[in-house]
């Protein structure tokens, strides 16, 4: 195994998109940021120097961080932020994962421009499929004409929903359907006959995305750095945080083809952004000829509200082979996941419907990040008053879709920094039940530090009497982010074998801003994190 060293300088960088120039925060001046490559078993050491005027942390999305929770990165969960002028060395080992992950900022909305691919190659090219000719990371992102930090600050101040982005992007470029973007459209050169591996990453802040390639079928072979049973499809759907690896054979006439992505906006009755980002797959047409300038073919994409297309795609993802699902279950948890409307503080005017503020909660608790200490440090050092351990294991009320009889208490969640303690080594089964009070939509729920099996998903209320029979205990997919279907549920299972404090949240950043998060505390001693490595000496001070 090797150790790979990287220097990441967080800095303001001038860029031009959609006819406007402005400064964005980048790593090393690159947008998207640098690609990190490693092999299974390698160690990564990333020295982050903050030369920007914002606090920042970086998160290695999907990396299990076994015993290295200090390197996980979510601000005020596992570390205090790296202040302007400060630095921190993230050091961790890739254990047991292969495929596509990514990294991103985990402070405020900085991840809008601070993200990149993290690719884990198999040892000795031992792919469970024929080695692809080329491997092409395709990062889907979202672009604001304004500073995204100001967009979220304004929304937080007023309680209103934040502005939609102005474009989606592929590898940092909106593509030629947006104004002033044609000449910078991402072009991916390919050659007739070869089979390539496309590593799709949804790095958008607030949008689930459908993706398709004109004229080409895609064979899905991996998701969230786990291999999957190959299946062929013409459209993918990725929630923010999710990755999907596909093999594509260049079996079409020499020409140009669009790769296009647009929102799967499952929210009912809510205005959505239906603009489309494009990149061009360009066949090489021989040695000396100039590249043919033909109008690329456009792929068919599902309608923005095509929940059937989205759920059919997700349900098609299975583990490559038979797995042994952990059991019996020690912790049987049931968490509601939903949006709500909070009361407006007395004497103020709020930007939500009927003078409310937009909010979100899990089991009626709207998560509040600490602001002066990280939860992991507070637990490790025994600092009181930073968090409480009374996160409820079951919802306080039963949500009823049929009668639309919504308990008033769901409109007024409790705010708090509540964690749920999991016994080290316990087998955890978690039902995630969507309960939106407005704007029913799909929530991509991500757990830090863990991969989990998705045993079943469905619409309506989860009913153990009939839905337990639907569990896939043979080849369920292993992922780090599950799309809880709109007005529906998902059941996941994992072993709490990694000590630390692990954030679980909706990966739509607007929802985490509203409190759609909680944290698990996995302790492997009696009130002591025994096998967790000691905190690095340069852990940023709180
Ligand atoms: Cu992709 Cu909390 O992270």
C-alpha cells in the first residue's frame, strides 16, 4: 500500500460563467477541484491550507474513516473549522472500498464550488468486468450567479427558501444550452469501438438529477464505491452525494453526442428549475482531419416529476453477488424525515408561507450544529453542554398520509443538538419515513462513516406487518446515500463497527440548513472511544 500526499490550498479564484465574472472559493484554483486517486489499502494525507476569508472543513464523502473520525470533516461534528490562515492535515486509509467517491467542503454552502472526485482503483486492475479503455469522472454540479454563502445567509435570516441555482454543470461547465457557455462546454474525446468507464458524481447542492447519453446505453457496474450487478439502462438518477459507475461502449457512428442532465424535482407543487446541462461526447474521426462540427444528438430525459423513472432506476441497483446481511437486529429504529414550517419569532416577519419559517426535522428534532465546539471533541474530552444524548428512537407521532391528519407538533419541532447512542458492534436497522408537511419530495439521506444495505423501499407508510416480507436479504445494494422516496420509506441496515460521531443528513444542502440531520455516537468503551485514534496535534482549535 502507498501513501499519497496532496496540498490543497483553499482560495478565492476568479471565474467566468453565464456571462459574468466573479470570485469563487476553490481548491488550488481548480473548479471542480483536483481528482484524488488511490488504490484500496492506500493512505491519503491531504494538507489543507485555508487562504480564503471563510471558515472551511473538507469531507471525504463515503470514505469509511475506520477509527479516524477526526479526518471525517463535518464542521462542528468531528472538528472545528479551519479558520482563515489556518491549516489541517487530513490523514486516513482506504479500507475495503473500490470505485467512485468524492470530496467536498462541509461548511455552510462552500461545497457549491469546493468539490472533486476521489477514485479508488482496484489492486492489479482486478475489476469485476473487462478493464475499460478510459476512466472518465463526470461531476454534476450547480452554479449560482451570486456567492452561495450569501444565498444561504439571506435565506437563514428571513426564513424563506433560498434562491434556486442559475445552472447545472458538468465538470464545472453549464454547457451550450445556457447563455455565454457554448465555447466552454465540456468535451469528452472518445474513440469508436472502445468501452469506457464513466464515473458519475452528483455534487449538486440541491438537486437530484437524471442523466442520459444520446444514442448510447449505459451498463451500471457500481454505486457509492460498491460494485453492483450489471444492468443496462438509458437513464440514470443520482441524488446529491450519490455516485454511479457505468460502462459505455462507443458503438455508434463517428459523431458527437450530448451527455445531458436535468433535475428530478419530485417536490409536488413547487416551482422547479428545468434547465439542462450538457457535455459533448466526441468521437475521434481519424488522425489529421479536423473535428467535425456537427450538432450533437440529444438524449431523451424523463420529465422533471417522473418518480417512476427515478424509483425504477434505484430499485435496479443490487449488490454484485450474494451478501450476508447482518442480523439479528439489536437496534430497531424508526426516524421520520421531513420538511415543516416553524413559527416566526414574536415581533418578526418571516419569509415562509403565512409568516412561517421553513424548517426540517428527524423524529421532530430539528438539528442545530454546535457553534463553539465539535461533538466528537466534546465527547472525547468530556466537555459538557455541547450536545445531549436524548435523540428519540421512534417518532413522537404517527404520520398519516391517508387522512392528511397532521399533528400540530410536527409543525413545531424541537430544536437541539441531540445525538443517538449506538452500542459499538450492534446491528442497526433504520426505517426512514418521509413525512413532509409541504413539498413532498425525495430525500437523499447520507450517513457519515458507514455504508449500509438498503433492504427495501416503498411508497406510503412503512408497515412492518406487510413490508418486512419485502426485505431483500440476498443481494441488497450497499450505499452511503439512500434516496427516501417521495411520500415513502426506505429500510437500511448496518453494523455500528466504527467508533466516533457520525452525522446523518439529507444531502440537499437546503434541508441540512433547515435541520434535516442528526448524529450517531458510536462508543466502543464505557463512555470512552477506545480504539479511535488520538486526535491529530494540528486539529483546528475550537
Ligand atoms: Cu457529502 Cu455530510 O456529506
